[in-house]
C-alpha cells in the first residue's frame, strides 16, 4: 500500500513496529489496522537515495487493502488498457449492429397507402437514389481532407457514408458481420497481396 508519513509517523512506526502514517485530511497520525486489526508488523524501514521516499517492510496480519485484497496494487495498467479497448470495440460493434437492426426493421415494414416513407425506406425502395447518396457522401468525406476541415466534420461525413453503405448491405442481404470477417482475414495479409488476389480471381471469373 501507499500512504503519507511525516517525521512523527516514522518515529512511531520505528518504536511500535506497526506501520503508521499521517492523515493530511484529518491532520493526525493513523496506524494501519487500528480499526480493522489488519496491522502491518514492520521489520525494517528503507529510504531511497534522495531521502524523499520511504519503504516499510513488514508482514501484514490480514488483507492490506481496504477492499480485502492482499495488496492495493492489484490492477495492471496494461490489463486496464486492454479492457478499455475491448469495451470501446464492443461499443462500436453494438452501434453498428443496432443500426443494422433498425435498417432491417425498416426493410420488413409495410408502407401504408397514405404513409410517408422514412428516409431509410426511400433509400431501400430506390436503388438509384441510394447509390447517388453513397457517392455523394463519399465525396464529401474526401473533401474534409482536401479542404482541411476539422475532425468533427470528418466523423460526421464518415457516419453518413457508413449509414448509406449499410442500407446498401441490407438491400443486398449482406450482414455487417460478413464485412467484419473479411476485414479480420485481411489483418494477416498485406494490402498489395490482397489486391493482387482480387485481380487474379477476377481474371479467373472472366
């Protein structure tokens, strides 16, 4: 564990052989275990070369951390970053799947005689409109780079591209998972090799 200690706390630790610290919020000494009975029995005290850091070496009577863990240092930063990355990936996938579900729902809904169709339904009913919007949004995405527009604008245009492209996927009966699987397979292959394989396959098909 880590705590703040002043001269008096260190002196008390040395004399009592119980890890003692100084609470800056309460302006008083406190001994680890005084309420939980999980004392740390100090065997030695070390100082670093600059004499601004001290280590108590001791044997605890019970869990050191107030959470009940053996040590307060039980969280790996690398594991935390991996977990955060996994959660962010999960959130991204959840958003894509939710959008896919909404588009699929619009596809199965019947349009009443006097009902004005939603934009998604209009796109699903009009291939020419859908393709023109995909080309339009892709061009606007490129313009954010060419015109040096800000990041928010780029994100917004990319969202438009994704949305309209996913409507096309729904029209073609292609799941977003199918697209992601193609991307996963390409992770272990260079883009140049992958492009060559597509050209070769096209030649065979022709």
